């Protein structure tokens, strides 16, 4: 190809020049984006001035605010709401938490508190345990409607605690109506104490549905002590 043909081809394929107006528009857009980012992240125009806690009845709101680890003056846009929610869930009495922004200055933390399911009396008070086995609060007296339970180390990983929860979930209405307290000194030694001094030795938390059915039938007996640890061959004695 001759030189003059190469020059002609180069001219034909040359990209159009960017106009001065277009260059100005691009520059303005970049400046505006940078200014917007500075307003959101670098100025006090959208900084956190309040951490609003909702849903707290027994938990101190100051404890929740401290758990967020969000200081006043932090850019609201820079707050990782998922991370903050995870930290708040680490507070023992909190079952769940959500975190959101209320522009321009407020971080909103909404919590769901744990509900007591078991009461574990101890030397320093009554420990409350929720339905997942988490011990989360100590009070002076057993709340109405909560079963007292004797446990050495209540917790979601404690076999005796998990055993008691399994037993309770399997009880018939008749057994629930008679139940007064539960003792679980070991996972294999769960015992139900009924009104009037009667007892039911449950053993471990296996075959709970069958044990519940057998124990319900045996309630009609006059015996004071029932043993359903082997539900196929239950025993009764005065």
C-alpha cells in the first residue's frame, strides 16, 4: 500500500476529538461525585449524632449503644449495619437485632429480647434461660408461669439443658398441668416433680414422645413414683 493511501486510511479511522464542552462536563461530573462523597463520608452534614434503640424493655439502652461501637461523629453512610447488628446480637439478653439508617443523623437499632422459658435458682439469684438454652439474665424471683429447673451449668451447649428442653417440648397437656419442677443433675438423670410430691424419673432425653405417652397413662395410678426411663417396661412404686 502506498504512503498516501496509509495516510488516507489513518485519517478515516481517527477517533473524533472530544469537544471542549464534553471535557468540561466530564470534569464537572467527577468534581460533583467527589464533593458528594466528601459530604457523605467526610463532613458533619451526615454524621451520626444519635443511636436510637428500640424494643428494649429489660436491657439497658446504654448497653446496646455501647455494643454498637459507633461513635458520635461517625459518617452515617460508612456504618456497616450488618456488622453492627452482629455485635448487638452478642449481648446476652438480645435474641435478634436489626440496624438501619434514619437520615441525616440517626442510627436505628431495633432489638428483640429473649423470652424466659426456664428458671434456674442459684446462690446469686434466679437465672433465666430461653427456649434455645441461652442463660441471659439473673432476677430475684421466679417469674410467673416459668418452670423452675435444677441445672448445674445451663447453656445452649450443655447436654442436661438440651435434654430438659427436649423433655418439655414432648410433654402432654396433662403432664404440663401437673408439672412443678424439673431436676437434671446429669443428662441421663432427668426427673419431673409433680404437684403433691409425685415424681417421674425420665432418664435421658431419648424416646421422649413415647415416655410422655406412657407417663400420661400412668398418671391415673395412685403410685407416688413413676419410672419411664425404659418406656417399654415402666415401673411404679409408692
